[in-house]
C-alpha cells in the first residue's frame, strides 16, 4: 500500500519545516557547548518535559506495544517494566534533583562530582563515556530498524529491480531509513538542544492529534461485541496469578493457524509463567530505576533544566503527557488489528512480523489527508527519539574526550564544530550496525537486559554508599559490560540457569536469564575494586554530600560535615521518598490503563481506574509537589553558575 500524493505532500512540508527550524535556531545554539547541548539551562521545564516525552514516543516502541497488547491483553501494561518505565517515578521523586544539583553537562562529567580527579575517577570517567556511546549506538540502530520498516510499507519503493530485491530484500527499508535519518541529523547538528526541544514540542502536538484520531476511529468502527468475539477469556484482566492463563485456541473467529501462532508467540516469549516473570521483572526494575538515568537523552533533559526543583517537575510531566496519548493510540491500533487480523494477514503468520501491523491498520481505516497527518505524526515520533539520542552522544565525545584530554583550551565555537562532526560520526556507526540487525525486539532485549545490567550495580552504589570509590565504579562497570558482551556473543542467556526447574522454564530471553548473572558479577567487581583500594579523600566526599544531599549509608561523612558546618541539615526523606515512589508507580499505571479501558469501552474498570488516579494524584500533590521547594529549592542552598562560583553556598 502506498500513500496518496496529498499525504506525501503533507509529509514533505513537515520535513522541510523541521530542517528550516533547525537552521533558524543554529545561531542561538552555536554560542558555546553549554548552549548547544543544554540550551544554556534556559529552557522551561514544561518544554523539556514535553520534549522528553516526545523523544520516548518512538515508532518502533509503539509497534512493540501494539504487539504486546494484542497478544497479552491488559496484562501487557506490566511488560514495559522490563525497560523499566517506572524509572520515571524514581527520577521525579528524588533522583532528578540529586542529579541536577551537580551542575554538570554530562553523566561522565558527573563522575568528577562524586569521585574527584584521581586515577579511579579518570577510569570511571572513561568507562561511562564508553557505556554512553555503546548505548546511544544501540538506540540509533533500534530507530533505524523501526522507521525503515514503517516508511517502506507506505512510500513508493525506491528500488524495483527484481534481481536487486532478490539479493537485498531489505534495500527499500534501509534506504528510507537512511533518508529520514539524514534529514533528522541535519537539523539536530545545526540547532543542538534548542532545535531538538522546540521541534519535539511541535512533534508531540502532531502525535497527540494522531493518537486521538486513531482511538476515535477504532471506537467508531469496532463495537465492544466485536472485540469480545476476537479475544480469549482473561484478555481484559490486568491482574494475574502464577500462570498467564490466556488460551487463544478458545477464539473461533480466527483461522486455526493464526490462533496457534498467538499461543506459539506466548510460548516463545517465555511469559507463560507470568507470576515468575513479573517477580523477576520487578527485581530488575527496582535496581535499574534506583541507579538513576542512563547517560542518554533523558539525562540530558534533566541537566538542561534551570534548577533541581524544575528537574523533578520535568520528569513528572513526562508520564502525564506520554502515557495517556500513547496508550490511546496503542489500544486503537490493537482492536483494529485484532478484529481484522484474518484480512490483514491472508497468508500463514507462524513466523509473524507484528512490527509491520501498524501501517497495515492505517492503510485500511484512515482517509486521505488524515493519513498524511498521521504518517507525519509517526515520522515525527521517530525523529523525536532519534534527534534526542543524536544530541546526547556528541556531548560525551566533545566534552568528555576532546575537551578533557585533547584540547582543553579551544575557542567555544571550536567545540561546537567538533560537535557537528561527532554527531555525524555516531549516526554513521549506528546506521551501519542497523543494517545487520534482524528485528526491533533483538535490539530492545540486548539494550534493556544485557547493557543495562552492566550499568546497574555501580550506579546504585554511587548514590547510597559513602565508601564506594572510583576504582569500584570502574571495575563494576567494566566487569558488567564485558559479561554482557560475552553472554550476548555466546547466546549463553538462552540457557536455563536453574536446571532443576526444567518443568518450570524461566523466560527464554536475555532480559530475565542474563540480568541476575550480570548484576552479581558487576557487584563483585564494585566491592572488590572498592575494598582493595583507598577511599576517596574527605574533601571530595564532603563536597559531594553537602552538594547533592543524598540519603543512604553516609553517616561517617555526615559526622565530618557537621564538624565544619554545624547548621547542615541531612536528608531524612528516605521513608517519604519511598512511599511517594510506591504511590507514583500506581499513579503511572492508571495513566497507562485508563486510555485502554476507554477505547475498549470497559466503563466500570475505567471509573475505578480514574478514582485511583485522583487519589494518587492528591497524595503526590500534598506529599511531594508541595514539598519540592522545601526539599530542593533555595530554602537550603543558593546555586551559582559555574562561571562565577563552582561551589554551592549553604545557608541556614
């Protein structure tokens, strides 16, 4: 199926407009690298929050959510905890303000705040840069795979030669991905953070309109009775026991081979024992979320805010603007797909490509003109995610490698020019890897399990344990990354790590099986690297503790701080923060499930969901939002810019 010329014209106008906007903003961004990468810390928090949400509203992830909701029903709202989505709650409650207090430009530069300038700190700095670049390249490959498949399903083929297509069946997919990535790279390179944020705000508006349109179209075309006829018992129930208890063979409206395919997907994914899967997912998610943001675009948005209070508010807005719109879209696409599955897939789907169902649904239901707008919205989703990722990577190359080790005294515009080259370089590498990746799911599993497993231990300990030092951080990260690469290369994660549970197989994917092993090895690296070397000096530890004010195991440092500053007030908010995290996770789940219940017209569940949403919102307003200024505002300290004074002046 291909687009009407009117729809193509809408897309072309949008693409040209984004490039022109990037060029227009380039003068503002090119003052220095602080303006280029952080917008000069002058962008309002609500723009940054919408921008961050828009960057997460990626097309590849949306296609994956459609697959999960189609096959697993309402229980699928828990599966994104693999990433984990509730890391946004940890960030909004306390981690974003902690990070923003450091007043740095990148996650690698933050290492200096925690570990000082010694050899251990330098090793830690290098390993964070390596991790950041590996993860960014992984996300670029992920985006490359997703947008290519989507665009090729709609737009006219660029290559039609039968011989070429026989040898290179993915050539049109890859060519469209190349074109869209090149356009996005152009406006990101020229405009920096200013261009990324303001184009993403516009893109979010388009995405929201697109999401509402799809949801309404689905509700208009598909009755509740039609939905019930194509789903098994338990599909609408978000709660579960030990077993998933979804049997697609009871659905007689689908052809037998398609029903068998649904059951086979559940078996292949390894989620039949959903209770065990959920427990492992929660275990993994808690540690990953407590580690704080990975060094990618999410961290850059936090560091771009104007203050710690605005950093917290920014992350709260992400869940509000992202989840309702995205799940309204996902629910609409899902019920349209399920009620037309036999028509959409006339041939066997025992080896399905559910990642391509989105364009199939749009082509059947959306009229000319509106389809062009919706396509623009989905391309905007890709561009948002891609642009945010591209903007994050050069900061590590230019600020943490070139400026720190190669040319520390260059002119400000020299660093901006180097940023242009770094942006292009990471895009080229990401695209190259994207050519060799088979599917979106393959990249997602590697990023969120293997790579994130290596990041977790060291980045949990850095916040909460005073004795943890730069050597421990380096060896923890290094051992984790090395283990994850070995497991990925050897496919060791496919083995069942608990042989005596052969009748109860664990989920057969790297998310579950490899994460505990990577985490344990990384913890050993952290502890051995720390205890076999000297602690960081008191000056570094006290400065970090006074600046960031974390809670955790900091008592020896606290005793030294109050000897110098008897008026220092420690952070005693652990219990309140953890309670707010728990409430926030429930709050976030309601933002995800309410749109789904609305689209499928399950009104009793919708009303219950909205009641929970109201209660949790009131609790967070009283116990978190209203206390932000007292916890992280000027009541405790006055923050000055790095150019004037690198310290934080503590007041009574």
